[in-house]
């Protein structure tokens, strides 16, 4: 039952490795004994991460699909066509918009698979 997450573009990888061993026996017959064990567990798996992002129109300043449209803060009037003029786009905003991932689920949602690895190793020894 390793199905694809509905928001993931592809099925997430899932593996599980559990291994170990024991060793024991006499050191001096009927006097001294030893016992040792090792156990390992590795579980690399994909985890789907998703986020809402500005769609491609909004990245260019086109907000005509928003309910109520954009209001010009200087005049208090709606912007014509809900489009923010190029001159009003902040240079810093233009530089940061490239860090948003491209939408791949809906026009304003992106998802990706992140690989996580859960690893545990334990061992012990005893002498009697």
C-alpha cells in the first residue's frame, strides 16, 4: 500500500532496511562467557511538501482575478484591469520572485518530494 500522495507529482520512494546479529560463547570453559549484539535500522523515504505560491500572472503584476481587485494606495481607486504597472513593481520583489518554484499541481500550488532518512544503530556487549 505504497500509493502516490495526491499532491505529489510522482510516487515517493520508500525503503526500509533492518539488520543485525548476535555472537556469544565461552571464553574460558565453564568460567567466562561473552555475548555481543548489533542492530541497525535505515529508512530513507520521500515526504511530499507543498505550498501556495503566486501564479504566473501575479508574478508579473496581473491581479485582475482577485476579488475586489487592487486598490492604488496613493489615489484610493482600483487599479485599471487589476494590473500593477511595471514602474510600481519593487526591484527587490522582482529579484525574489525567482525563488518561488514553478506551479506543478494547480496554477497557484507547487509540490515536491523531499528525501528524509531515519537511521538508528545500537550495539552492546556483556561478559559473565
